[in-house]
C-alpha cells in the first residue's frame, strides 16, 4: 500500500489528510482499526525509540506515547516487589516484553491514559491482556502472536488500532516537512547513542556503573524522540520522569523531577497500603493517588469525596513524611537533550536522588555545572551530542 487516506489531520477541520510514500509502499500494515494523523505520528516516533532502545541495551523495549512525546519508556528489567504492587501486577510472572510495557506505562500513569504503545519485540498474549484493561488508542509492533491479535481485536469494541511495522524498512537519509507552505529539509537524526558518548567525564567522581550507563542511554534515547526542550530521569531500566516541550531548561528539570518524585512516592508504604474499594476503576485509582501525593490532597480527603474510592479515610501524607521518603531515593540517572546552562538544574536534580548525569556540554557556564555536580559527588558525562526534536 502506497497511500492511506485519513479521516482528518491534527484537528477535525483539517481535511483532506493522508499519509503516503513517494517511492515504495508504506512500511506498516493496518491489522485492525482506522489510524488517525496523530496516531501515526506517535507510531512512527515511538517505533524508532523502542528500536533504538533494543539495539542499545539488547533488551526488549516498550514506549507509551502521547501527543508525539513519550510518557514512558523502558526495557525488560525485572520488577521489585514494591514496583509490582505499584504497577498492579503483584505475584504475576511477566514475560520480558510485558515487563517492558508495564514499566513504560508505570512511569507516568496519568499521562499514559489513552496512550499509543510501541513494542520492539513481538506482542505476546500476556502483554495484550494487560493492554486490554488499560485505556489506550493503539499499538505498533513488529509482529503479534495469534492469541495476542485475537485479544487486541476485541478492545474498544473491535476498533483498537493495531499496526505491524516492517523491521527491514530504512528511511531515506533526507527528511522533509512543510510549514506554512514552505518545505524544510534536513538530514535525519541518525546519530547512534552508545556507551562511547559517556566517556568524557569532567567531574571528580568518574565512576558510572554498567546499570547507570544503561539508564543514561535510556534517558538519552528517550529524549531523542521527545519534543524539546526536554529532560529525562531514569532508573532501573526505565524512564521515571520526562519533562517535554518547555522553553526553559530548568523548567524541564523541575517538571521531570516532580514526575520522578511522584513515581517514587507511589512506592511508599503510605501509598501502597491505601484502602481502595474493590469497585474502583484503574484510572480512578491513578487519579486518586496523584491527588493524594500532591499539594491538593484535601480535594480528595476533605468532606465525603474519599468515600468514592476508599473503604476508610486514609491519613494525610504530610509534607514531612513525603520528604523523608524522597530523601531515601538515590542512584537516579538524568539526561538532557542539550547543555545545562546553569547549576540550578543540578540542584533540582539532586532533590530527586540523581547520582549520574549525561548532557551535551558546551555552555559558557560548564564550570559551574561541573562544580555543582562535584558538590553532590555526582558523575557527569559530556556527550557532545545535541538531541533537539521538533
């Protein structure tokens, strides 16, 4: 198939809309559902992301995309008991590709609501079963087991979008797009992110263990497909906080840091032991947790609202208790899609347990950033690679 007509573009008034190839056929097949313009933007970006994560780590990878940026990305690293409970998969033996998606979806469940899913490896029945119970718009993968395809075709009353990607497809080296009738052309960003980009370590602490290098590569590859400016916190084989599309880099760092904090707070005993009612739907549970750990907790605990989700009223998770829990976080990796202009980014990162940093370098204040890392005994690599994505 060389061309695919779409219902409309980004918005219903943007008609006509289509995707097409000037040479050859489209590199994907529609196995179920009807793709939309934004669906396909998410699919093509997320596929590149998981393909590169797979190549860089050797592990099955998954991504959860929303509005052309990842809400989460991960590789198949086994889950701790706390994460199993936080991700609602307690006591379940997970396949590698299911593990990767459970991690990707668990990074920021609020943002992943209605996501587009990408898998680097074949979608198995277990992953499809997990997807069936989540609110999701579609999936792209290289293949599907017969059982997985049967499960997914029942989702969303049979309209769930299922795309199969041609793994042999290689795009042309030049890419083009139009803005206001003007055609832009550039070389595709085909830079490969490997451990070689982590060799220049100007900080006093130069020790970056293998697990941290893996997490830094996950952060950097995730940023390669995140709308800039962007910053990503990663730990244990997954992104835990992504700040995308901010004009100020420190705002990226704060946004991603707050998401990383929520990810870690969800593993605290106060949250893991919340007395949820059995009839509470998964999205309502996610919303309740988000409010409970935030500053507007009285919206949930004040009056009678708590009765909608809990069997009994839980105690307030005080600011002091939250800070005490967050202070136990460490070993987090932080990636930036460009240089940090000031040490304030590192100061904020330290509050979220960052121990390892990878950034492009090249700021006139690199010395200030390095000194701030040294202040907290962080190891920082200068990659000399900018990863802007628009």
